[in-house]
């Protein structure tokens, strides 16, 4: 009796994948396949359309105060690792001698203990420049 129950259980175990495979095969008609692999978009070729391309809106933060409060204040409030302090004329004097564009490049690439873009990788160059100007005395 136990052998019969075991044999039935094993038969069900081994035969159930065959029935599952049949369900997959039933879904293999050309219309179903075409629906599953249809493209998600259309490529626009130059000269093929007169529509104006849509410009992506800036996705990163743009408010200098919010950028400073979120990404910069940790180091620039106290001067950690030699960072020039917020609105401290003595700290910024030598850095201002090289110009705002050089400061922007340092902020973009990183310098000393400051990582590139001060970890605000989604910030635009214009937003970083505005934030630098916000920190100046």
C-alpha cells in the first residue's frame, strides 16, 4: 500500500512539468510572440520627421541653498579637511584669486578631500556654480 502511494506521488511529481510545458507551448503562436517582443519605442531618423525633439528637463537640484544644506554643509560649515568655511573671507581669499571658473572645475572634478561634484552627481554645472557663489563671503 505504501509503495502504491509512493509510486502515485512520484508519478505526479515527474508528470506535472509536462503539463506545465504544454501551457507554455500553447502560448507560442506567432501573434503571442509578436505581442511579447514588440518594440517599446520608435527611433526617429534625421529627416524622417518634422517634429521638434523634446529637451529633457533638468532633473537635479537647482536651489543653491538646498544643494549647500544637503551636500556641502558637512565639510564647509566647520572646515573639515581644509574646506573653506561658509562665508569666511579669509578661507576663500586665496581660492578666489584663481577665479570662479577654476573653482567650478575643482568642484566638478573634486579636490583634496572633496569628491567630484561634492557627491551631488545629479547637479548641473550651473547649479554647482550658483552654489559656490552662495558659499562665498
